[in-house]
């Protein structure tokens, strides 16, 4: 805690010598570095609890539309809410307010961040795709497939539309499993 107190004092967030709040995070101290907030352990304030759990490597649960919106933002970031809605509309019918509410929920969960500028708000993913996908797949295997990856592997093996890249990735995984 001493390191955090020193950083907070240097940045002028708290007068030197004052007691720090028991838990604090980026939501309440915008100038606090991500690394300092993460090492401090996150915030217990209900407003930012979800954002801080992501900082502590806990992936929040996502609904179907939330997962799709997050994927679209990863693919097209930075993007506006309107652009995300347009992409969703290409796949399914959804009201613009539904997509906006989904974006707001993802922000509340700490998975999206706003990039304020002179025009419309731009959205970026707050978590890297390579960090989030393994946890999402694990939850799918545990929750939907009962903990067994066999149905997933059988599905992939039966796909005739796998690209050469997909097949190479599967071979690499198989080799890794045989070694380990």
C-alpha cells in the first residue's frame, strides 16, 4: 500500500499524509494508472466493481448479443454506436436502443471504454481478444458442453469449410496435446 500512497501523493490525488480510501479505482480517480489500480486490488464501489474485476483477470458473464457486440468492436475499433448497430443489423434485427444499451452494459462490465472526441463517442475494447476468448470458450465448454470438449472437436472435424489456416491451428493444438 505504501507504493500506492506514494503514487497518489506524487500525482496530487490526496494530500500527503491523509488516509486513502479502503478501495479505489480508475472510475473514481481518472489519473490513476491502470497498473497502480490493478496492484491496489480494485474498487469496492458498486459503480465500478465490474470494471475492477476485469482488471483483476475475472471475465464477466456475457449474453449472446453482448458477446457479438464485443466481437464487432474488436474487429472494427474504434467505432461509434451507430457503426456497431449497422453491423448488428446486417446479421439480425435489433433496435438501435438495444444495441446502445448492450454497449453501455459492456462498458459497465469494464469490457468497453469510451474515447471522447469532438464528434460522436468512439468505443474501444478494454480487454484484448486473445485474453478474453480462452475464458469465453472455457465457459462454453463447461456450461453448454458439460465440461467435455469432445462435441466441439467432433463438430470441427465434421466441418468441410475449414480453411487451411484453421486446419493448421488444429494440428498445432493436437501436437501440443500429444506433447503435454
